[in-house]
C-alpha cells in the first residue's frame, strides 16, 4: 500500500511539474485514431489523423526590481534603476524599448537623451534585446540627473518593452502558427497589446550635510592649559567643525575652508585632527579642546597664510565627523 501511495505522489508531482512548461510555438501536434473491424473473419482497420500547429502565445512582464525609489543628488551621472524583463511566452522573442523621459506628474526630467539601457554584462541594449522563452533578464536603466533640482523632487522614467506582435486576425488556423497576445496591463499600456510598461522613479535626496563651527580656549600665557584660560595675546584657540551627513547617500570630497582672523597667527596652525564615526555631536571645552574621540586621523592643511583648506575625504550616510585644529592669538 505504501508503495502504491508513493507511486501516486510521484505521478502527481510529475504532472504539476509538467504543467509549468509551455510547448514551443510552431510545434506540430499529430493525433491519429484507428478503427478495427472484421469482415468474413478477416480483421481490417482504417485510420485517420488530425494535426495542428501550436500557436505563439505572446506574454511578457517588465517590473521595477529596485525595491522602491532611487535616491539621487543634483548633477548625478548615470543614476541606476534595475528592472526584470520576463518572456512568459512559448517562443524566443526580440523586444524593443520605448523610453519616456517626460512622464507627466513629476517635478523634473532626466537630461535629454541621457537615458540608456544595459544588460547584466554591461552591454548597451537600448535598441532592444532577445529573450528566450520562459526566461528572465536583468535590465539596468541609467540616466543623468540635471543640476538645479531641489530636495524631494521626483523624476519618473517609463520603460515600455514591445514584442512587435499583433493578434492573428480571423479564426484559428490549425495549419499555421497563429499569434495570441496574452500580456497584462502595464503602467501606460493595455492588456493584450504585445507590450508591457514599467516606471522607475528618481527622488532627489531630501537631506544634506549639516555643518557647525565651535571654538574654545585651550591655554593662555598666564593660566596655562586651564578651564579659566582667557582669550589674550599668546592664547591657544581650538576650532572644532561638526560635520554631519544626514542624507541617505555618501558625501565625497568633503573640504573645509576657513579664513582666519588677522588677530590669529596662521603660521601657528597645528594639531589638525579628524575624528570619524563619532556617536554624538562634536564639542569644544575650555582647557580641553576637542574631547570627542572616534576613528582618528590627521589630514593636512593645503591652504596658506590665513587661508585654511582641509580635505577630509568621504562621509558615509548618516554619520558624523569632528575636525579640529589649534591656532595662536597674535
């Protein structure tokens, strides 16, 4: 009994598995029937067959696989949105693409003619791509974002994959490979039109880098290094810059510039210190200077005289850094 049940399960599983496969369009299916009979003790037979050609089922779907909106910044080059194109039909198909960069209802359009499509091997497929039956390919949309866009602005791009096929007119012909459109409704196209459209959305990052400058007295010639040190000739001042990236994108090539007062001696600038990945706001305490500690480094001042120019590199999204230096009062 157990063997019988196991055999039944295997057969059912095989039937379910086979139901997912589509017979390739153009396949000839031939069914032959035979009748047998006897005449005067002789067994005779007659047979006939019916054949028909499997029609081409045109079915496709194009979906945005980016997992939501794509955050960008003004002037960003080749901002990427990922899509998946599946040929759900029963025949290999070449698809062409229509890119609508001027979608209605958004705040900005990508730079004109900047949008392109690429496959997973980085080949330009803007002109089209061939997809095997019942197969899925990855498609990457890349567009240039214009300058002058504001935080929170939305830019939509609609992609339409087009099979170029039309329903066969008239009744089904068993001797030919008729075309049957079975696709669903996309963003801007209708069902059963041989096309499928999907939308990618760019959103300009609504956050930015917050910046605050702090100062305190480290020491003076009378009190030395002390909380009671005062600003006077020969006193050592500490300047601290609180730099907080509150955005969702990394900020690169961050540079701090500062023009020192003529009451400060630019040639005494020293102890440049950058603390990265600090957990709290930066501070500056009399007699102690910058007390915040993190991942410490010592960038260089590439400015001259009273002009300070310090490059601190990159700052990851939602992280804070504290830059500090010391300089003496004239």
